[in-house]
C-alpha cells in the first residue's frame, strides 16, 4: 500500500536522459518511442478545425482517445526506467513525462494506491494546460472542462500502469474561470457514472455512427409527422380551436367553404387540411390564386380552352375545374376575380358543368369549392366589385382564420415545428429557441402572420451558430417591445402609456372636440404622409395590414 497525502515528485534527470534528438535523420526519441516537436499554434488550429467540422463531442472523444494512447505508451516506460524505485516514484514517471512533454504542469495533491488489491485514488493539480490556453483563445470561457487530451493521457497512463481501468475526470478546469485545473482518478467501478465516463473511450465504429444517425432520422420523422389529421395546422389557442372545430364539421360534408383572414394566416393550409379530412382525400387538390394570373388568362386557367380559342391556344387544355374533378378546387384571393370570370364561376357552381373557352358543349364536373379571401367581400359587393349572388353562393359556410396576434399561445409550438422543418431543409441543427426569443415573438404584432413567422424562423436558423439556440438577435434586427401600451407623447413620439397619459389624451380630445373617427382619420393621414405615400410602410407603422389600411382609407373617402 502506498499512501501519501502530499506526495513529492522525485528528480526527473533519469527521464530527461531518455530524450534523444536525432536531427541528422529527422527523428526525436523518448526511450524507444518516436516523438514529435510541433508548434502549439499548429496543433491548436487542428483542434479548432476539428471542433468546427465534427463538433465538440466528437472532437472531445477523438482527443481523449489520442491522449489515452500516449499515456499507455509512457506507462510502458515507467517500470523500465525506475525498476528499483518505490511505487510512488515509479508511478510519478507519468506526471513527470507529461510535464517534460510540455503538456501541463502537474502537482500531486494526494495519491494512494495498492498495486495488489488494485485500489487507487489520486487528486492532482494542473497548471499551464495547453488545451486551456488554446481553447480560451479560440472559444472564450467555457462551462465544461476542455482538457480532453490531457485527461485521456492521465486515464491511459494510470490504467496501463496498474493493469486495470482507472479513469480521471476534471473536478475543475481553468477554462471555466478557475485559477487552475484539478483532476481526480478512481477505478472505473468506483465512479457512479462509469458508463458515461467510458463512452468517450469507446472507438466510433462506422456501424454505431450509422445506427445513431438512423435513430436521429427516425426521431426527426416522428417529430415532423403530424400528431393527428391536422397536418401542419398547429395550435392550442381558443381562437385556433374554434376555426378547427368548424373545419372538421365542414370536412365531413360537401358544403362550399369560404375561408377569411388576413394575408399570411395560412388559408391554403386550412384548405389542404379540409381536403385531407374529407371523403375526397384520395382525389386531386387543385389550387389557383386569382390575384396571381392576368385577367385575360384566368378564365382559360379555371375553365380550360379548346384549340384555337384564343391567340396562343395551340392545343386544347383542361382547366383547373376539370383537373380537380372528384376532388377539391381552392380559389385563393377570390376577391380579385374579374367580373367576367365571376359570372362564369357562378354558372359552374349552379350547374356543376364547365364550358371550355371556345367549346360548344359543357362538361360535368364534381368539384368541391373552397374559396379564400383577405378582403371584406361585403364591402367589395357594396363597392360593386364583387357579385352579390356569387358571394351568397360561396359564403355558405364561412370560417374565419384568426391572425397570429390573436393566438400568441400558439407561437411557441408553431415556431418549434417550423424550426424542425427548416433544420431538415437546410441540413443544420440548432438546440432550439431561447425563452428570450420566444418572449420577443409573443410581443410582436405579426402583420404578416404565419408567413412572416416562417420567414423569421428560417432566417433565425440560418443566422444561429450550429448546435446553439436561436436567440432574439438572430430573429429580429431590433427586438420588439410590448406594443399593447404604447402611446403618442405630446411631442409626437411613441412612449409607454400610463393611466395618466390616457387621461391627458382623453382630455385633449375632449378639449378639441375630436370624435374617435376624426382621430382615426388624422392618425391614418399622418401615417400616410410620414411614409411618403407608401401604403405598406404606413400600414406597418399603424400595426395594420396593407388591406386593412386600404379599407380604412376607402371608408375615409366615403365619409
Ligand atoms: Zn482543464
């Protein structure tokens, strides 16, 4: 039994004599082992590039095993160099060679062991760790120890010296803000987390890696697969649940559905889900955006055309109605449909027959129509831009899809779902979204709704560092502040509202005899003026969508 509570290292002259520089043939020897003198800066760069290409965990494993192998080689020298020394001096060959090799300064704090029974317990102080020096320089302060190659060496040396698995771990590391590193070694079975400790020393076989990747892929697949028939529609807010309940009711029937909601709320997703939940699910889902096609093309797109029906119609082609036969036709931005097409659409809905442009006969189609609009159809009818009879025909079963700002509790599940999808798309992994970023998202008014959220999450994923969390700076150029209680100061600047601000504002309105309508008009006029007539910018400054602002401007002009 060798026990020493403050063991001193013996002189190392014997070890120094083992080193031979054989410059003539380009080799350096440590006893029988060929060594290499290389620049720490070069090794540091290799270490850094490893971390950046294969990640921290794989690099840690590779370096620990490399250190372990060096330790095993030095252990072979120990008894050979000091055959008659006491056990502690013999064991000290390892720490002393480690110093001689320039890896780290070792000071034993306690070390007791029994070669016969295989007991071992040692605590050593490390100063000047080369890995701490490199890691701090390249990556800054850490939360986990970074002396991977060094700890591998200590484990490999001690295990080989005693002929049994003895594993060291860092109790503290200078890379984590401590003054120095401190390591502790025990036989493997004496560590409670032995399996986890050994993991880094087990060689990565390609098969194991492939299995891991397959498991990753499977878990991604599970997380991407819809938990029920709602597909990409995700939410738990009351407003969302209400729309979904209506959607389920409509799906079971053949009723014509009108989806309403602001731009970007996901009307096409609702339409696709409605189709997928309906008895028509295995038949085609055909979508057409009425605002995206020029007026002279929309009719041939919808209803088809016979050969020669118009210039450029070289061959007969079916329209979307025919292609959707048996299934669902989704008419997006219905409010933009030109009057002639409105009349034809009404006829198809009434008769169930389409007539291609230039055709002499009609064709029977069985199509369920789902229409969507982000404009107020009632207003469009009043303004004479939309047929009243067509509106009645389509507005049988309206479903209002709430804007994102009315479903803040859905932002977190939506953002996480989108993040997982974009991780697959961009083949990049991040650890998630910080609470700070989620908070910021919940206090943002989302004029562009789900589509804007999607753009932001994609941008955040691209900007965030691999393996890290997506933070607020990755998402927003300027973090939003809660907008609920923002008001105008007397000098015309936005500031947090207080009860007394509201009082003052109200008094001012009273004093000037301003009505609410007049105030709204004034605010809108001011916003448009300040935006230099750019309606999109003016809408943003008022927290409105562009169509909402247009509607209010229209109302103003009618007053
Ligand atoms: Zn350390």
